[in-house]
C-alpha cells in the first residue's frame, strides 16, 4: 500500500513506524510545520498513493477531503475537532471510488474495552445486585473531562443496562440516583490514560481496566483501517470498521 502521511507530528511519526513494520511504502510526509518532506501535498504523490492517513489539524480539512476524493484515495481521517464541518467533509465521498473513514478513537485496545464494557453491562443487566461506575485517570494537562473514551464506554453501558438511564459526570454534592451512571475523572501527574468500569455488588467487585501505555494503539488502528478500506468505497465510521474487524 502506498500511503501519504498527512500531518507529521507525534501521531504521524507513530504511524510511519507501523507502516514500515508492515512493509507499506510512504509516498509523502506532508506537514505545513516543515517537519515532513513537503509542506503541502503535490500532484505526483496524490497520483501514486492508494491511501492517506491523516493525523493533522482541522484547518483546511474540507479542501483536503475534496482532494482525497478527486484522486480516488482511501482516506483515514483521524484528525479530530472538525465536527461542525462534518457535512462538508463527508459529502464529496458519496459517488466515486474513494473511501473515507473517520473517528475520534482509532485505538484497537480502546475498542476492545468498549466491546467488553457492552458485554459486561449486558451480563449484569439480569443481576440487580450489581451497580456500575466508570472511572478515568489522566495527566493534569488534559483539557476535556470526562474523556471521550469514558463517555463512549458509558454510552455502551447505557445501551445494555436497562436500570441506568443517564450519565452523571463528576462528583456533585449529595447521593447519586440509582438510574445515574457516574463517571469520575481523576487528573494528576503524567498518566497517559486509564479507564475502568467498576461493577460492585454486596458480595464482590469486578473491574474492567484499560491502560494506554503510548500512542501505538491509535497508530496501529489507523493502519489496519487503511488496509480495510483498500477494497471498499464510501463513508465509514471507525465503529463500523471495528465491528467488522473484531467480529
Ligand atoms: N482519532 C484518534 O484516534 C486520534 C488519536 C490521537 C490523536 N488524534 C488527533 O490527531 C491529530 C494530531 O495529533 P498529534 O498528537 O500528532 O498532534 P501533533 O501536534 O503532534 O501533530 C500535528 C501535526 O499536524 C500538522 N498540521 C497542521 N495543519 C496541517 C495540515 N493542514 N496538513 C497537514 N498537517 C498539518 C502540524 O504541523 C503538526 O506537525 C489531532 O487532531 C489529535 O486530536 C486522533
């Protein structure tokens, strides 16, 4: 597979390592910050590439998506923060051989954790004794709270556990209601990300835990996603890919 790396920051470099390990070729490393081979993508690279893996910034994403579409590329857009431009980014991909996959979490391990959370919630659905909460730990520079991953795991639990009806983020004063699913966010030190689903009954406690060690899981997921797109066209979410890949 011939791949354009759009964005050659921390994630772009991680993806490069995985592509090299798997024997894929990198056609161009594109980064306006000057760290790559070129600051904007050239026509020669677009013609040569099968796929593009994008971990960049959202500015200019509509134009880039049009470019990927017009060159029939398989595009993995892992760049985040373009929700408001979603329609403009995705609409060019409807009619030709190009394909796009987008999502805010390409980590294979995180998606395994979502799957396990769904399954655990469906099991305790019949066991009224078990209550459940989500706890996440991150470094003290993290801006968002709860994390997107914690919200996704909580969403899977709500889908499968009838007695929980809504998410309660944080630690508001007073007792929580039985139908609330609490997400506790701890911010301290340098933790890359730990997510736990804690199921507790009068007799015992069961915990599912996912600990991110580095960015490698996101990079591997994006490369597997590009490989999966090779013989497909159209628009796919990362959830659709993971569902197909893990089944
Ligand atoms: N979807 C996921 O699973 C996932 C996981 C990790 C990071 N991300 C997202 O990936 C993006 C990059 O993350 P990072 O940690 O590598 O950040 P980073 O800051 O290390 O790198 C971003 C790079 O993109 C470059 N860039 C800026 N505008 C660009 C453009 N128009 N075209 C090409 N490159 C451009 C910057 O110069 C920089 O080198 C962010 O949006 C981040 O939220 C997504």
